[in-house]
C-alpha cells in the first residue's frame, strides 16, 4: 500500500499534469485551427463586446433564456461547477501538498466544513445528471455510455475524498485512491467532454460574435 501511495503521490502526479497541459494546448490549438479552416472570417467578425456580453449571460444564473426555462437544472449546474472549482483549489490538504511540491506556492484554504459540503454537492450533482440522462427522453436520446463514464470520472475523486476525510475505510487506501482518481480526471479533461472548461471561452465568443456582429441577434 505504501508503494501504491508513493506512485500516485509522485510520478503519476507529474504524468497527469503533463497530459493535462499538453492536451490542453493541443485541444485549444486544434479548435482554433478547425474554426479558421471552416470559417475564414472568424477573425474579421470576432467582437469582444459581444463575447463578453455572452460570457456574462451564460455564467450568471437565470440571465440566459434557456436557464430560466430549466430552473432546477440551472441551480444544480451552477452549484455543481462552483464545487468543482472550490474543492480542488481550496482544500487544506491539497494546498499543503502544493506548497511542499511547487516552490512554496499556496493560498488561504476554506474551512473543512465548507469544502465537505461543496464535495457533497458535486457528488449529488453527478447523481442528478445521471438521473436526467436515464429518465428524460430528450436527454436520453443523445446519451451514450461515455456520458456515464465521464460522470463516474468526475464523481470518483470527490467520493473518495469524502471517504478519506470522514475516515470511512482504510485512510491510506482512500487517500491513495482519491489521488489516483483526481489524476485520472485531470488527465482526461482535454480529451473528453470535460474539455468544455477549456473551450467554453472560445466557442462562446465565436458564437456570440457571429450572432451579434453578423446576424444582429442575441445568442442567449
């Protein structure tokens, strides 16, 4: 077990970060190349004013028409994404490891109770998204096995983190599995639908510019 912990807390950490950084560069570069190849005027009609307006309307709850039509989905989605950001970046244990491994870099942590609640929100959000894919006909129609795999990949680091924090099971095993699951998720981001965290800004700005600067209509 100690050898497993040494593996996931050492070489696999750097491998996951390398895959994430390299894959992210590839994903963004390939997306920009693809859009420029299909639409040679993308640079000419790109509008930062329309792009920023679209960012605001899609990132603030209930500002877009679609978010107002699905209030439960909107609330769950926004809380879910807040948890996705808060837990990895503001958990004390994560920051201690960061400070020890990256030239003393760190910042203030959130209280354990807040992080624990946020982790539960992420897990329950995954359950809710799975339920929608299983029960709503319009969602089930566009759902594949890969969508459930992604939900498992996202949920696993949070489930194992909760178990490690509360002492459910062998602590060293849960901590090791938590680190492994986190590394799998990090490495998977550029190569799965999770890549929307990287491409949202470009695709949203691209769409908003086309709708606003060319068609003179809102994209929200």
